[in-house]
C-alpha cells in the first residue's frame, strides 16, 4: 500500500497519507492520529490474512472460517 485516503470516517473529514516504511503522525489532541494508526494496522492485518489464504498457507486450513 503506497497511499491511504480516508474521507468522512469517525472524526476524520479528509486525509491523504503517502505511506513509507516509517510514518510519524503529528497533530493536536483528538485529531485522529490513533485512529489512523489503528486503521493502517487493521488494513495490514487484512492484507496479510488474505495473502496467506490466497497463497494456500497450510496454517489457515484453506477454509472461509480461517479468515474470521
């Protein structure tokens, strides 16, 4: 993932972030920094799970239930 665009999500109206190996989020309190960090982690987790599933990783038993 190279770029993340978030619009109208919880407290975030619109933000576009170019993602690098290391990203630093700076802003005032309650600006959505933690929310963005959690969202990025969630997307990465979903990507990793689906990549493992598609590649036939033996640890996931190749079933739909393994995605949950």
